[in-house]
């Protein structure tokens, strides 16, 4: 993926030491570890990671927890890179759109930093619940807030992948799918800090990024992060890490 290589230097500079594990998000490595812990991921846990990208978080969790792991992503190139980077880790990857979910039953379903991209969250959550046994856990991050206004959609690049949801509504949708929230941790301030650090790095490296992926893509990257810094800093969007259990 050209973007992975183009952004590698800027991302490495933005994350604090030891916190860059190949994630494509505002999460730090310690946040990933904490969410995995609260989701009960350990040796032998069957984990399904949705929209895994190049699977930086999934590879970290698997290396440290000894769980079984299946990552799914719509990008064939991302799956290829994830497979190569996983090396000898017990990770498997498949290409596919979500939903539907891959066949099988899982102890934990992960969805990190991509719930935002699903306009029909009810259908997604029903599919997640269907992949879990009773007592299974869904661990995700949530961009919480009212829907974007038309003016906001005009300003946000790739606005067709930006669908925030109010936490009250998400809790209802989870309940309708048979999932009960057991842990909810706000991470707005931390993600605002990371977003600001990434924005500084992308601005500093914009010329090199533009040379690799094109001027428009580089400009869109900066514009999107400017909005995220504003939204997270003002509370327009709040971020949460959530664990819900199938009852």
C-alpha cells in the first residue's frame, strides 16, 4: 500500500517511544493492550479482527497474548502486507467486505477505529453478535457524537466513511443485538493529543508524502486531521473504548 510506506516516517515521529506498532489510528500501543486485557484476550482466545488493515494492533496482541487470530479486511493489498509482517505469528488473514463476517465462532471480535465507517451500525452489530458465543466479547472504539452536518461533510475528505453515533444510541443498538456494555472508557483527550501529534508530523512531511501518493491525497490527509484535532479538542466528537458481552 503506497500510503503505508508514505506515512511511515511521519507516524513513527508522532507516536511516543514504544507506542508505534504499525497501527493506522489514534490509539497508542498501551491503549491497544488495555482494551485487549479488558476484552479477556489471552492464550487460546479465538479473536476475529474486523477491518484489520495491516494488522499492527492484531499482531501486537497475538505476540503478547498467545491468542488465535483471524483478521479480515476489504483490501487485498493490506491483507498481503499483514500476512508478510505477521511472519511466524499464529495469525491468519482473509480479504472480504464486512458484513458478512467470516464463518466460525469467536470468543472476541475486535473493531478498532473503524466503527465510524459503517452507516448501518445495526446490521454490523447483529453480524458481530452472530459470530460470538454466549459470553463472548465485542471490543471496539467509538467516535461518539451527532451526525455530521452538510457543511461538515463538505469539509471532511472521504465523508462517506465518517458516521459518528451518539453513545446512547449505540448502547441501544448493542442491546438490540444482544450485547451488553460491560466496560466503557473515555479516551477523547488522549486521542486529541495523538491526532495533534500526527497532524504536526504530516504537515512537516507533506512534501514527501505528496511525492509518494500525490498532492491531493496529502492535502486531504492534512485537512482530515485538522478537523479531527478541532472536533476532539472541542468535544464535538468524543472517543470511547467499549467492551460489550453477548448475553
